[in-house]
C-alpha cells in the first residue's frame, strides 16, 4: 500500500508538473489497449477518441461452436480442437465433423456459419491505412452461410469456390455449396446482391438467384430460386411450455407464393443429424405434441409445384421447459464491453440461470454475473432464463446492437 501511495503521488505530481507529457502517455496507453482488444474481437476499435484498428492482418474468432470442430493453425501446421479463446489468422483452416457446426466472425463484421462436414480456409483478413477491410475465405468442401454488414467504401468481402470468386455486397447474405466429388458448385444470394467471376466472365446475383457450375464446363448457369418461409413461433431463444390441453407446441411461419407444401424439420442439435420431426404439410401451422423437455432447433423449407425444395430457412432454437407454479424473481442489468455483454442480476438462491444457452454461476444469495461470448456486429438477442427446483420459470430477452 505504501508503494502504491508513492507511485500515485508521483503520477499526480507528474500530471500537474508536465500535463502535456502525461496526457500523451495516457492517450498512447489507451490506444494501445484498444488496438489489442480490437485484434481479439472484444472491442470494435472505435474507442472513445475515435481510434480504429491498426492497419495490417487482423484476427477472426468463434461466436458459436457446436459438436466436433477442429482448426489447423498455419503457424504450427497442426490440428487442434476449436474453442472460444482460439483466434483465427490468415492461412488457418476450420473443419467441422458430420455433427459439427461453427460460426466465425471477422473484423469487418462478416460472419460465416460453417455447416457439418465442411472445410474452409482463411485467405485474407486485413485492414489498410485507409481503414478499408478485405476478407476472403475459400470453401474447400461442404456448405457455408455468410452475411455481410454495412461495408465501407473500397472494402471487400469475397469467397472462393472451385476456381470461382464471389464478391458479396454490403448487408447481404449468401450460401456456398462445394461438392468436389459430385463436381457440383453453387453460390446462392439470399439477400442483397453480389457477383461471381470465373474464367473472365462475371455474373451478377440478386435476391434468391443462384449460379451453378462444374469443373468440366466453362459455363455458369444462373437460376431464380424458391424462397424459404420466415419462422414466426416459437420465437428464437425462448422457453416454451406444452399447452395443457393439447400437450403440444405450435409451429408457425409465413406463407410463400407458388408453394405446394412445406418441409418442417425439428432436431436436438444444430446440425440436424438427430431429427425429432421430419414432416411435410400444406399449411403454415403445425402442432407438435409430446416434445420432451430440452433444447430444440427447427427450420422449414418451401416445396414448389414441381416438387423442388428451397434452401433452408433460418435455424431457430427454443427450449421446452416444465410448467411450474408461476414465475420467480429475476432482476437484470446489462453492461456492454465491446463485442461482449456482461449480464448481472439476482434471482432466488439455488435457482438455475441460463444466458443464451450457457449456464451462469449463481451465488448463495441468488446474485450472478455472466460474460457472453463475443457477439457479431449487428443486432443480437440476449435471453436469460431462471428456473427453480419447483419448476417456476422466468425468462427475459433484450436486443443489443453491436457496432
């Protein structure tokens, strides 16, 4: 304590004796810390004084890992098990197993969902002196979904597959499929726009248009695709209760024009390898009965008049919870720390608290705090559920925007 007091006194004296020098040192330390945090993905690099990411190579990070996911680091050329603390650099590979799925977010806010049995390579992830970003990913095999944020002028988000390069515009979403064994390669724009270049030819893409090609032919075939529906209920990341009368859960989605029926899939995992429901119905509402308690994932595909299915809808997650005797107390406070949200609160002692599917540690007095994984740029939903031993449940959601 004595040493700390001496250092504090020396700092105060220096600040008043040499204010300009002291301010420079403080500003330099703050900028340095912000750059380190920006590299790690837990800060947007903006800072309070308008600082930005340092030009040069950047790092990507995982925001979701489900099942078996591996990473081959370019620096060591060895495969390691993926975890949230593992950062991704240029030259790294990400591989998912038959039951694995991963979400990777880059410095510019572009996010990739790597589906099961897929392999991608990070070709570029950098920022230049003009703060223009460039992200480039190669889909070696499998399927990935990607979404771009609002990109700055001169910034690029690209994905390559089987010799073709797709440039995806701002605020757009796309799906890439690469099947080398069958020599089938597809690039579908689900939202926004983009363009695909191959062998000197460029094809523009709009909402739900797709380019298909094979290595045997120089041609690229552009087609308009059927849209999947938008999921409505159960709402994402929510706890639901079985209806007392029907013992079921209602699943609803929006109608799509020129559709014969819909293909409903409900699974116990995000890779949909354990289907609980695999059914086709002509309606936009289905009652599913006797779902056991637990976490579920669901999606719906449209089926056209010709019997051809659309791409999958967005995947939604929900929890079937036991119906208890009313709700329990749940007081919450949220603190944003860059891309990480600290959730602080209080509930009943010995209650169980889940934050976006991850369990928080609850103290003897019912207080808890939990740090989320780094969240991608854009709107995110934070769901907090508290449950006691008697089945009492209380769920709260909050929308947060990461910039």
